């Protein structure tokens, strides 16, 4: 049995309740449509003029990290995106080839 618990139209994040009668187990699943975010990131990568302008202004929109990816990092790697003590670890993940699709610029960024 599955039931939608919540949907955030701003992020596209859904929470789905699952009950397995055979095992008497409850799970909460999180789903998010990543296509709009990934497409925006791809388009941003193509705008090299914008990268140069942002670099001159000493800032850049470096990446967009969807909530489901933040959850994956917490579960799989023990890295909590909003914990300043984990900043070095999440930058390592973000700068890895596995998560290149999250970046919006070709520049490299590292923690302070």
C-alpha cells in the first residue's frame, strides 16, 4: 500500500508512505523530479559569459543540489549538507565526477 503524504510544488519533492502487510513494515520514500534542475544546470554550464561576469563580481551560482541528493549524501556518506562541519566533505562529493551534473559552472570551488 502506498499513499502520498506530502508534495512540495516548489521543489517537486514528494513523500510517499508505504506499508508492507507481509512484513508489517513501514517506509517513507522521497521522490523528486530532477529533470528541471538538471536541465537548468546544463543550460547554466553553457553560459560562459555569465561565469566570467560572476567571477568578476566575486560570486557565482556554483551548483544546485536537490533535496533527494542531500538525503542520499546523508544516508550513503554520512555527509549532512547543512552542517558547516561537513562542508569539506560535501565539496569533495560535489567536485567529484559522480556529481558533476549538479554544478552550474566549470570553475572549481572549495570550502573556506
